[in-house]
């Protein structure tokens, strides 16, 4: 595997069972994602975008095919190994932020660091740096309910980058935001990619969001489109 590819997927397939029926979700997906790439995955609802993202992030497992992320064949890892791998290699950004309501912004950002060997003061230092990176250090003692949707998503982005992960995965990160907040969040992701060279894979149905990426791929009925479609 070339040094420059963070993700290498080869003939990946996944089906779900519904009663006696087997429903294919992903069919023979092959894909590489280079280091420092910003990839958008688009496609209609039910096309398998989130399933593919979850596999790359080590949340879900394929039925067959190779799935190598950062040189590790994650499809072969046991549950506890996979959990450890996820914790140190993947930063997650979700549509509905997934912040803990009883923790302030700083505490929410520190959460992934609780699994590391960092001291309490080091965790605080890292979390403050991550909040600075997203422009929210002045809100670090605010609870999620005291923040706007856009601010909550920025806290979630700070939480995703605090461990300095190999890969950031974002599932509809602007899906719950107004136009202005969505634009702010997308600019922030673009900045993380451009200035900090973070590798980002984003699932979105929004062409404006996809435009911020460097490459757009389409999934339809579990199959990756042959050509990359640009120019919305």
C-alpha cells in the first residue's frame, strides 16, 4: 500500500437481513482515499452512504472485502481492538452533535481524551487548543443548551480533532443547521483540511456542502458511480 493512501477499500460488500430477506446495502465497493483528501459521499437516501462511512470508521463491519485504514486491516480486528483503534484514529462529527447536555463545552471536548494516558491538566490543555482551533474558546464553560446549533457543531468538531486523529468522518454535519451556521461549519472543515491537512470523509445530500470538498463520489443502490461528478 502506498504511503499516501489512508483508506484502501477492495471489493467491499455488506447486506442486512430483514426477516428471511437479505438486502444488499453495499456491492463490491473499491475506493482509495489519499492522505489530506477531503472527500464527499453523495447519493439518494438508502444508497449506503452512511453504512460505508461507518465501515471506514470501524463502527460497522463488512461481510466481505478488504478495508485498510492507516495500514491496518480493520475488518480483521476483534471488538476491543477495534474500539481502541477507533479511539485513537477516528474523529466523529454527527448531524445532531451528540454532545452530553450535563457537561460544558470544555468537558465535552475532553471526553475522547479520558481513554488516553494524558494527565488532567494535559487533557484540559488539549481541549482548550481544540476549542481555539474552532474559534469557541470563549464559550468553553457554556453548556450545550446555552449554545446555538452552529456553536454546538463546532464543539463537536473540536471533540473530533482533540485526539489529532488520522481521519475525520462527518455524517451530514450541516443537516440540522441554518444556512449561515452550515456555511461556518463547512468553512471550518475546509480550514482543517487546507491548513492542518486533515483527511476528511463527509456524507452529505447538500450540493453546497459537497462543493467544499476536493472530490465527490456518488453512491446509488449500494454501487459507487464510475465517474466523479462535479460542477453543481
